[in-house]
C-alpha cells in the first residue's frame, strides 16, 4: 500500500497510533509492546524506523528483539545495516540526548 500524500514514502507496517505509543514509551514498555508483535512485523517495523533518522534509536530497540535471519529476510540491505549497527554500538539509554550547539555567525 502506498501513502496517497507522499507516493514514494513507505507505509508504516503498524497503526500510526501504535507507532506514536512506541515513540513516547520508555524502553521497557517498547520491549513489551514489540514482544507481542509477529516476528516479521517486528522486522518490518525496525526497518521502517531505521529509514528515518529521528526514529533510529527506536529501530535499534526493536531490532534487538528480532532474529538476525528475520531482519535479513525482510530487507536484506537495511537488515544487514541494522545487524551491523547492533554489533557496533553499545546499548545506550533512550533518555540520553546529545546537546545542541549552534554555530556563531561572524
């Protein structure tokens, strides 16, 4: 299914209400919600979120609950990127945020 407002944009594999809940939830609640999903839907959601910079942390949290084979089967290239990301990056808290710095105009 395509998005009629943005035809080239992938459709979210879950209800937007569920996606919003996941974005607002702490990591333990994300694990609980995602654990109730089918493995293929979990992988699809991880890949969907990984393709959006503002949802990368959520994608990694979801991908941690997926089997590597399922991630590869769902989307080979992005699945592999997620797997590499999981191996390379230490587990970090979702609450930790980078500070924002602004360049000074001369």
